[in-house]
C-alpha cells in the first residue's frame, strides 16, 4: 500500500518535471537542464527516500511492541545444544511444549501442563563453591603452585 502511493507520487512528480521542462525550453523542444530543475529532482528524491526510511522505521517499531502480536503462542525460553540446534520451550493454550529445532526440522520432544513458574534445578539456584572470578583465579593459582 505504501509502495503504490510512493510510485504514484514519483510518477506524478516525473510528469510535472517533464511538463515544466517542456514549457521552459525555447520553442517547446528539449533544451538544456537548468541547475534549479536538477536541485528540485535531488530534493524530491531525498524527500521520497526519507519517507521510505521513516515508514520502514515506524513499521519495525510497531512490530516490536509487546502485546501487538498473537498471544496464542509464547516463547518461554530457549537453549542452544549445538552449533545450529536449539531446544525451545513454548506455551500454547495452557500447555508447554519442548521442541527440538534444527535446520529444516522441528520436533516435539515433550508436552507438559503449564505451571506458574518454570522448574529450576537446585544446581542453578545455588552453585557449589565460590563461582566468582576471584575464586576461579585463586583455584588456578593454587593448582599451578602445587604442580
């Protein structure tokens, strides 16, 4: 819809420039192009390109607003299990589906009822030992001094 409007305006603009050039030329024939008409064409082209860019930005902005899309399918989480393979947890109508996604195929791995929160293993909540950078550096230094 936007592109047809832009095409129509560009065609009208080209016809207007052609009519002005024919009227400005001596004897009604094709004459030399003036600097003013070149500036007018460049300005018109810049305006059209700016409108196209603004329309693309606006469409991208509207599409990324949460809640504007369909709420029937929602991605809960995803994890990469290979270079091009992923495991994805999605919610469809109160049911959670665990999907394996690879290039060219999607497979349902598991189906479960929706819970209020995602089950999180205890190992992810409280990792054993000191997992900070300082603790890691201390362990590496101790290993090197022992060896």
